[in-house]
């Protein structure tokens, strides 16, 4: 017989990017008294990584807890990007219900569909939180209707579609069960939301006769006690110092000991002598434990099913830096160090795969999308690695003997004057329009199905053509037969034909050929890409050529040399830009683009060979 534990609730907050998940958790923590008055706490306190703060997104799922009416609320803050879907899926295995946040103006977007689909598949009850109702362009009634349509579209059952609704302004820390568009939101706290959460999210249930069972859903590390296994206790009790059975992913069972046991209190981990069913804990003492394994009773070990996540859809190659100026910035430059770091990433990131390639110093890394792979490269770069990163490719799959590729659901919001331009861009990338909605506010939303290949490099072009006003989001939809050839970049590149330091005189003559990626005084080498050619072909140029001195002098000739500002590409932009015969050189100090074959002569030979 199952028994409910009424003093605990486990809930995940899921939403599209930037709809206010982390801000809502901030407000909950403040109002529950987790911080003392006057304490210096950063905004979006749950986004603790430097990259999360810089990009304004959540990358890793994290848990916190607060107390409300003598009930402990364990809250999992999940990422909104589908690229980090493995984090969402892991977070959902720890909880008994979800809060679905939807922006009161933007409404459900592709990642909303993705996270909701995962919650419905897990048979979790949902509370809809319509956030940012204070926005002047809020359209709350329409948004609620759109969410109902989304539930129907995702085949929700009758219990799931009967969801309660809360109206919220997370930034102000206010929630209400009622909404009037002509009046400000009633109330001064999040109490209505927290009361509803206690009422509608079921308490964790367990079997008092069942032996210990705890599923490892995440990993962390402590400088003092080593690897920490983050677990949800399903049944039984676990104590500090206890002997346990460690049910490994390969099917073997080993004995282990709980060296340290922690539970979460607000943002801190605190020592606990014992933890019971329904609790989310951190266990130290098992050095090689990995995600998906089970901690069980040594007398009656019963392993839980291993966590399964969606397969990767995008891949890049990561190898040692082979450029002529390698080794100047970073201190981790060998293939052995790169392989060790990638293996370490695999331990905590269930949605990544690492495969060997034909080259011993290069590895293929497969993930959910460009953002996830770019974040991994950026993290390695900040740790002192020097890398050569290849062009992103989609992961193909053979289904019923046919070549298949991943297809993304793309949602774009653009001012109406750019609709024609965006339609043309996506038609060239094999995009198929499914819906177009004009909200009557000067903005149009278009939903497309596009091969994932067609979206490589699309963001930069999209922002350029919409003058930076367009908003786009996409998420994996399904596998479809290969759509044929897609040309994602029509321009060629300007390639340096020798090593040296760039000079203003030479760059001034080259800027007429296209847009430059380097400024004066930068070190270049043969085969390095220094700009984008205005024409389709690649052009080898000399960016280090100095002006020859003559006896003729003019008081104004040198003064009038005006260089245009060069484009400094970020890592994400560089990965989107490169073609198959190009790569990105990544060091702690620089991001450069280069040809895979640096020598001009060798490249010409390779072209002739390919034509034979």
C-alpha cells in the first residue's frame, strides 16, 4: 500500500527561454525568507555559471528548496533551450508535477511545446502560470486559448488538460488566481501560486515495506568530498555512514558506503543524518557513480530503469589546434588532454556522445544543437584549451532503408515589412510554412518546418535582413527523408596567403573586396580566413603588404586612409559561418577561422583531384 508524504512537494519549473523561470524562483526564495534582510544576492541567483549570466539563459538544471506552511518545496529550475533537453528530462524524473510558465505576450513557443511534451509523457500534472501580465502588449485570454490548443495538439489526456491557471508578475513577486485586463494584478505576494502548488501537485508516495531505492539523476562535485550523486529517494530511508548497494548502468551491483549525506536548504547543501522517501539528496563516497544508476538496499537491491534521453541531432569535430601559431594562448594543447576533458563531460551530460574519427587527434562530438556544442567549446576555451573545431553537421539516420535527417520546428516573429524577405530566406533553405498569424500589432508570427541543416548559419542572416528586429526559436520536431542539397552560404572568403602582421595600407585596399574580420596589427598565417568576399569564390590575398616608400610626399595622402570597422565574430557566429573545407581555431584569447588545408597549392591540388 502506497503512503503519501505530505510534508514535501517536488516540482519542476519548465518554460521557453526568457519567459521568467529563474526570476520566479528568485521571488519565491525571497518571499520564503531564504535570504536575510539586506543580504547581497545577485539577480537570477540560480544562474550561477559565468556563461549563464553572460548569455542570460539557464544551461544546467539546478535544485533549491524553500519552506511554506510547514511543507518543504523542492524546486528544479530547468533550462528552456531544447539544446539542453537532457537537463529537462533528468529534472522531470525527480518531481511529481510541473509549473508551466508562458509569457503573456509571446505565448507558447517551440521550446514550450518541447518541455510540455516531456512533462505530459511523464504523466505529470501541470499548473499553467501566465507570467509578465503587466506587459503593455499582454494578450492573456488569447494565450490561455493557445495553451489549450497546444495541450490538445500534444494528445494530453482529460486529467492533464484540466489544469489550473495562475496569473503572475514574477519580477514584482505577485500572483493571482483572477485576471482583469482593465485592472492591475490583485495581491502583493506569490501566496496564491504557492497555495495552489500545495493543493494540486501531489505529495510523493512510497511503499513503507519497500527497501531503499534512490535514482541518481544528476552529478556535482565538491572540493572536499569529491563527486556528489544527486538523487531522488523513491522508497526507504538512507543514512550517513550506511552500507548500500550500488546498481551500475552495466547491470553489475557493488557495495558502497554513504560517506556524506546532504539535503538542500534554500541555496545551500546542509548535512543530514538521514533522509526519507520523496527527498532530493546529495550522496558522497561513490567516486565513479554516473547518471541513471540506482542506490539500493544491500540485502534486497532493486535497480530502477536507466534514464533515456532523445538522441543527438547535430555534431562537430573537436581536435588539437594545428595552426602555425598554436600554443601561444592556452596550456592544454594535446589530444590526450582534449579526450580526457570530453570523457569528463560525458559523465554528467547524458545527451552528448563522443566518437573517434579517422584522425587520432580529432573527435566527433554529437549533441542536441549548435548552442549546446558551442557552450561546450566555450567552457573548454575558458579552461585553457586550444582547439580546432569543424563545421556543424546534422546527424543522419537510416530509417526503412532511406536516408533521413532531423527537421526543426521554427517560429519567427517579425515586423510585417520583413515577411517577404524572411519567406524568401526560408524557401531557399527548404522551409515549409505551416501557420502565419498577424496579431494586428504590426508583428507577424510564422511557423515553419525546416531541415536542421538549413538553420546552420541562418540566425546571422536573419538578424541582418530584419535589421536586428526579428526573433526566432526552433526545436527538434521529427526525422524526415533527406531534403536534397541546401546552399547555406553564397559568398566566398578572403584567405591570407602568407604569415605576418596585418597593416592598415593592405587592409584598406582589401576592404573593397568584402567585409574584413581582422584589424591592423593582428597576427595572421597562410590559410587563415580574414574576411568575407563579396563574390561567391574564395580569394587568396596579402594582408601584410606594406606601402612602398618613394620620394614623393603629400601632406594628406596618409591621413585620408580610413579603415571601415571590422566584424569581430563570436564563437557562435564563427561556427555558423564556416563551410565544410573550413574550421574554427579556438584559443583562450582568440577565435579565428581558417581553411582545413592551409597551403594554397595543396588546396588547388585537392580541387583538381575532386574534379577527376
